[in-house]
């Protein structure tokens, strides 16, 4: 009986780890015109359930002309939804100022049942967040 329970626990842990690997990786997005305006987003979802976010903008005539914003914390997944959270004590400092608490993104990829030739990029779409400029942003998996 112990062997059966141990085997079931091992299998369930492997399945959970495999699911998080589906989401983990680097996601990026670049917007703007060459030489005038440049906005870049980079999100890294680590397999251990942590994340790092970096937003860089260089706007011609902007004040200040270059802005870097950072965020970090933990992420978890339920089905195709990624929920982000940040610990007030450990995840915020002078550099990491973005509050990802209660932020949610949808994971989209081409279905394994889709046998067509169309290309669907794997992406995350932010849809519920307190960071107004992050709402409806798509970042694509590298």
C-alpha cells in the first residue's frame, strides 16, 4: 500500500512540474519606431515559481528620456491562467517597484489538436492588473 501511495505522489509531482515547464521561459515584446521611440518588455518565468519583469522605454523628447521599471515575485498557474504575486517585504526595494499583486495573464498557444498550417505564437496576455499600462499587453515566448 505504501508503494502505491508513493508512486501516485511521485507521478502527481512529475505532472505538476511538467505543467509549470510549459509556462516557464522568457517572454518579450518590442514596440516603437527605429531611432525615435522604443519600448521593450521582458518577463522571465522561472520553473521554481518566481518571475522577473523589466520594462524599458526610450522616448525621444521624453522626460526622462529613458525609463527602466522592474518587478519580481512569484507566479502560479491554474489551467491557462497565470497569477502573479509579490511579497511586500522581500520583493520590493529601490529597483523592484512594480506591484504585481493580483495580476493575472492568460497563456495562449497552438492547440495540439490544431493540424492547420497557421502559426500561433505562444504568448501571455495580461488582463487583470493594477498596472494600467500592462493591461491587454501581449508578450511572446522566445
